[in-house]
């Protein structure tokens, strides 16, 4: 099976079965036994087609008006081929069209192959319809950047049209490949030198002192990673453990902890002393935390499969020095990494998640010692899940307050974005994930 047919199967699995794009893509690369070049092309086609789905459909629609109802695989085949024609300069149009027609012949019949050939060649000859035909500016931005219109309008209301446009445009770019150096095993300089000897060029990160960014290669395929020198993590996410600021010997609770990036960072910052209790509702995800801890050589992590809304059933009041609530959220800050989520979530999901977040905060609050620190974080940019969620929690819990010392715990680069103990990073600020962090203190 060639790369484009693998791309078709991967995209169909994501649409029809709700498969996660990164997991499905990894399965396809293994199934096809692809080398580096073909794996890169498959990754580009799959992610690019998902990222640009609505824009591609806008371009295709005028050329499909005479066609009867299309089977889903035919529409997806047209999308992924048009993506190559419009956005991939290194793929000649005639090669992309030829492959599409051959796939259509194998999967359908002569009529489908003829339709695919006709639509794509007509587009190549006549050109694409103009987005300027869309008069409504919010709708035009939604189509141009392939974001749901309801979401674009929601962000415009929260952040204004210019900031929203920057976010949407950033979401179309591939994410940075970043990693956190395990300071218990190596310094950043040692890690960079070792990676260089393995053929991976990396440089220091922009936000966190322990962060590095890859300029080529894949961190996960290095011995430095497998021997526990590195953890794959976005730089914004690395700021959470810094905000929590755990000390060696303390007892820390990490709610909703899988897959363990923040858990292990907390444990590293405690120099392997004290105890980090990592809780997640799913058994198979708890195993991921355990695997991470083992790879990194961390012995101070204890895991538990438990719904974080039921923490009070397992832990005594005031039994933790610090608590991290890395809450389930819409994930709109990580659309570049999981592009399918912008099509699968709606307003109702925001409201439902807000209630879960509040339930977890309510369960965690009594477990914190007086004078202790609670950090709430999400990988979304939704104010209802972030600033408004904190305001709601504080209104119900007068024994907690926002901690202005958050700014002192964070690197200089992000301090201008800290307000009253809260940090909101948008994806275009540092080309990192969109992330929210609030630091709270329980009154003594």
C-alpha cells in the first residue's frame, strides 16, 4: 500500500471511528513500514488535510455540484489530493492526480475514477474559488483557517478579531518538537551534546530553562530519550511544575495525571525525595505514568486509578502540601497537535467540562494543608474553563485566594502575561501550546 492510500485509510479511521490522529498515524507508519521520507510525507498529508479540511471543502464544493452524493472515502480522497496540489510545492499536481485516480480505480469503479480525475483536473485548469466571496468577516476567517464558525465567533468575543486571527493562523502550522531535560540525569548542555552525537540538532528552549527544541530529527528515537535523559513535553506545559514549586520531602497530589509529563517533572524538581501521588481515572493511563517514572529513574511517584471527583474517599483532609489539578478541558490550546478536536467539540462540551473541573477542584480543596499551594491548569484558551472557573471556585471557597507569587516562580519571558496569580498563554505568543495556569493559596 502506498503513502497516499495509507493517508486515505488513516483519515477515514479518524473521521469514522473517532481515532486520535497521532495514534492512528503512528499505527499507519508501522503498518506501512515507512522510511523517514515516506513517514514525513504521510504525516504532512494526514495532518495537513485535517487542519485544512473546511478550506478544502470550500474549494471543492463548486466542482461537485453536479455530482451525486459522494461516498465518504471519495470526498476524503479529493481532499487529501487537493491538499497536495494547493499546499505541497514538492508534489507535482500531475503525480498527485494520477495517484488519486489509481486509488479510485482500485476502491471504486470507472465512474468514480472519472469523477475524481475530472474534478481535480478542472480545478487545476480553472483555479480555486476566492474566499473574498464570503462577506461576513468571522465566517471568512473560519473558512480560511478551517476552524468552526461557532468557535471563531466565540474567540472574537473573548479576544477580539486580530488576536483570534493570529491564533487561527498559528493553529495551521506544525507544532514545535520540544523536550524537557531530566536534571537528575544530565544538564541541558550534556543533553544537547549527546543528541548531537546521535545526529539530532537541538537548541535551548524559549520559556523553560530545562527545555530544548529540535531543529531536526525526533527526540523519541534517540538513546538520550530511552535512557531517561529527556521527556517529550511542550514548553508551556513545563511551566506548571514551576508554578507549583514543590520542595524535596513534601507530599504532592497530581490529579488527572496521565500520561505523566507534569508528574515526572514535579518528581524531578523534588530531587526524587518526598512523594508524588499521581491519580488518573483510567488504569491503562496509570500504566503510562508508571512507565515514564521507570524510564526516568524516579522512585518517589505512587500511582492510583481513581476518578479525581472522588478523592475524598481515599485521602484524609489536609494530607498534601501541594496539589496540582491539571483539569480535563476542551484542549483548544493544542489544536496543532490534535487538529481533529476543533471539529468534534461544541458549546455543550465546554459547559459539561466546566462542571467536571469544578467537581475536581471541590474534591481536591479539603485535601490541601493550610498554607498550602494549589495549581489549576488547562491546555485550553477558553475563559469559561480558565479565569471564570477560578472566579467561581474562589466564590465558593473563601479559604482560598489567588497567589501573586506565581510571577516569581516563572521565567522572565512569560511574566508580562501573568495577572493576579494567573497566566494565559496563547499559541502565537511563543509558538507553543495555549495554556492556562492559576496558583492558589489556602489560608492558614
